[in-house]
C-alpha cells in the first residue's frame, strides 16, 4: 500500500471540504467527531524509544510515533477524535484533539511527537508535545475517544531501543486482540523494516508477524530451544538499594543478583513480601552465565536511576524499613532477602565471597556499600561486593558509621534489672507485663537472653545485625508484646519475652551466652497495677508504696498502672 504523504492529506482535506469525499465525521478542525464506535480505530504500533545512530543525538523528541489502523471499509475523518496518553494504572493523562485528517479504509495513519511542518517522511500527522514523552520503561497507554465513546485503548510495554512495539501482523489489527500483551512483540531487525538507520518498524504499513513463542521455549539466534530456567540455589540476591539519596526512590531503587549457574532468565519474577511480581518477559533467550551480576531497577534511564551502569530487568518498590524482596519462577521462590533498616544513599550488601542464597539470611553477613557510583550513592551495582570485614561472628553493624564492629557484650554487674511489672491492671498480664534494665557501663544488648529458672535460647535482641547500644545510665524496656500495650506510646520496646512474670513470690534473670548477669527476686504478692523497683542504694519496693505517678500510653489517669518504664525510678528512694 502506498502511504499518504502530507501533500496527499492536505489534498484529501480540501476535497472533503468541497464535498467531494465521503467521510464519517465533520471536516473542519474544530468540529466534534461523530459516528465512530469501539473498534473502528486500532492502535497497532508504537515507537517509544528512538535509537540514535552513532554520533547522533539520542533524544526521542521528533522521533516518537504511534500508528492507528482503520478497521472499517470506509475512509474515516478524524477531526475531533481525542488521543490520551498515560501510565497503564492511570485514568487521566495528557490529551490531544485531532485536527482534520482522513484515514483510508483498512489503512494506517502514523502520528508523531513533532510539529506538522517538521514531520519526517514516515509520519503522517504531528501532535507536537501535547501527549508528553512516550515511556521507555514501565509501560504506557494510548486511548482513542470520540464524543465520550472509547474507540480503542492499548498498553505498550517491554520497550526496546530502536524497535517498535508491534501488534502481531498475522492478521489485520483488531481492537480486542491488542488488549493482550501476548499479541505484541518488538520489531525484528529485518533490513526491510529499517525505516531509519538502526531503527526498525513498519510505520504506515502492515506489521511484521510476531514469532509464536511456545511456553518454555525461547528464540536463540533465530532457532527455538527449550529455556533453562533457574532453580533454587542458582540465583542469589547480593545487594539492595531501598533508599537512594542521589535520585528519587521511585526511579533509583535497585537490587543486584549473582548468577551461580548458566540459566535463562525468561519469566523470572521479582516481588516484594507479597503482591504481583515484575516479570522479565522476552521472546528471545535471556541468557545469564555463572559468576555474573545482574541489576534489576525501577528505571532504565541513567538520568533518573542514579547513574546505574546497567539494568537487566525491572524491580518492585522497596521499603526502607522491614523490607523484603523475592526472586520467583512461577510459584517457586528462588531466594529472598529481608532487612530491618538501611542507611540513606547506601546499599545493603552481602559480604564478598558469599554467594549462596542462605548467606543473605544472616544479618551479620550484610553491611553498607561504600563505593560511589553514578550520581554519588554508594554501592557496587553489577560488580563484586566489598568485604564486610572478615569473620562476622560476634560482629554487629554500627549504623552511625556504616561499618561492622565487635559486639560489646555486658559482663556481670554492668546491667541491672531496675524495675518490673508482674501484675498490670490497665491491660492483661499476657500483654502488659514488662521489665526494665539499666546500664552501668556502655554495652551492646545484642544477644541478651532472659528466662525464669534458665535463660531462653532465643535472644531478646538479635545477636547480629544492627548494634543495639545502651550507654551508661541508659534504660531499656522489654515487654510481652512490641505493641506498647498499656505502656507510654512514646516508649520504644527494645525486645519481647515469652515467659510470664508470676504475681506471687518469684524471680527471673537476664544473661548473655548462657551466663547469668542479673536476677530480680520478689518474695511477696505483687501489688496489682504497681511495678517493683530499686532505688539508688538497691532497696526494693513497689511503685504503689513509693506513690509513683500512674501511666497508660502517656496519660496520667486514675485507675491505671504505676511505674516509671524507661525512666529513672521516682522517687529515687523507697520509703
């Protein structure tokens, strides 16, 4: 089919205005379109990412375009048709209302982001900058409407520089077929489809046929073969960047994955703790060889992603605290990595030499990235990680410096059980019991244990990970739950314990590495709603006897519990 040039379109418009051409709508630039129904027009091809030849500008302006097809058997006048461009999840986008232009029966019209006077030969209609930039990553949606009636809308995704997203040319474009991403593919590098140097597509002409990819197979240099999917143990998450500082989280978050065996990444998914994964979909084989590092990022644009040296696939949004990222093949989890917190502008990385999926489950194996990349954030995306500092046993991450250091374990006499609440009144014992420790020296609480007759094996504070420092004179409160049930809302619970504090005569202890550090003992029935406490010389009394103020989520109200959790015992001397 001969494509329409601008001179042809001007002639057709003039003839239509003189009454010499049948049309399905008004013929002037300001009229509203009429008579168009769903399926009359079909979005059939999108060029979102121009690939500039060597030595030329890489800007997309003037080189982006999309194609629509007239699925009817009559020419259609498009004046008044509204084109809208947005993200797939958005409901409102940027719009352009078409001027008078006719699309032939069963013909194509190519619309470009260029002023009409500067349109290249393959573009029939220029809409300027009205629709904004077509998206190179994370997909976009084009919508055609007439008088409030949606004629067609199509999502384009999986954009590849220099290759159009093409609706399968095995049949004429159809407005229902283009709703399925399986019906789209990237234009092949056929010399006959090179409409500009290094750019491939079929603007204004029937589309190429998409290769019919059989599930579990991929195109390897023109031949189909079975994919080699990764299994558990083949991929390891080695680095995450949940909180970039040099660019926005929404575009500059990334994760790094080490490949432990030669595999194909086709259909690999990256997910958060729950929800829909971002899946690496490709008709061609996405081969990854053992020993290489891959980067999965929120954006492929170096100007937006903090200057990442490479991007191999997409990633879900990462949270700065209590985060999780998972690698999936269908429903099979290949690896997962979790973190409690990260430092702004620094990655959290697995120490050099550790490559097994189980390695990133050990907090002591992780530390901050400290090598600058791109726009100034620190990490080693796509490269081997640094050594976190030799053996990680007995080490914790000092969040102030970002470096690993030895845990300063308390010894006997450096921690004292200063206050405890066996019988709360404001809430139940199972949710409201707590105890307080006071530091008599600068120590770390990592690995601190507690129990009644014996110390519990599970520590109240993780034995590795971030250093949990308690300075001389400082207080730490441990509770039955971390929800501050009955405790002041401003109080941070350092850890939780599972054993109960008996209301009658009883005792419990704290320790480290199985060795006792301090014991609290009471020989009488506890006063309901009053803590036991020690004064400055070690005298023991209850908060009721000491007439201590009540507390309950920060408010002093009658009938609530008495004590000073997280504060100096008051009054300082028991009666």
